[in-house]
């Protein structure tokens, strides 16, 4: 199994910045991709950004050019830099890791960290 622990988040003003980190433990060698999702009140969880073990990234259109995902494979961590924050970025952000168990792909989730963007 893979366990994920998030850190970072908090309160920022519109136009400000925050950073999130997520540390993986357990069966880390089986991890393929890691990423961040978010869920705003009353809305479904949505993808923010993902990064593969080779460094390929994907971003939601709403965060392109503002958020940057990075990964340290040696430390089994993934980071999300959030710049030029907007009130609509307010959400609980969840770290995700997709890893292999035999021939199956399994998702692990962190506990979530709250990001609030408000003046």
C-alpha cells in the first residue's frame, strides 16, 4: 500500500501564492503517477495537475500558467506551487498517487489540505 501525507495550504489573498507538498511512503516503487485534485464546497472533485515518474505533466485548463507541479522521485514527494491565486481556487486539495498492485492500478489519497483564497 501507499500512504500520502500532505502539508502546506492555508489562507492567501487573491493574486498571492501558496505551496503544497505531499510525501509518499510504503510501496513507493510501485507508484506510476502522482498528482493533485481539489474539491470545492458543493462541487465534485476535479483534477488539478498530475506528473508521471518520467516527469510528464498535465494541468487543468483553469490552472495552466498559474500552478506548477513537480516531483522528487528520490524523496517520493510531489509539490504544487500555486501562483496568482483566485477566489475560485478555494477548495480542499487532495494528493493522489496511482500505483500498481499486481496487474491492477490502485489510487491512494491524502487526507486533504484546505486552500482558502480571500481578501
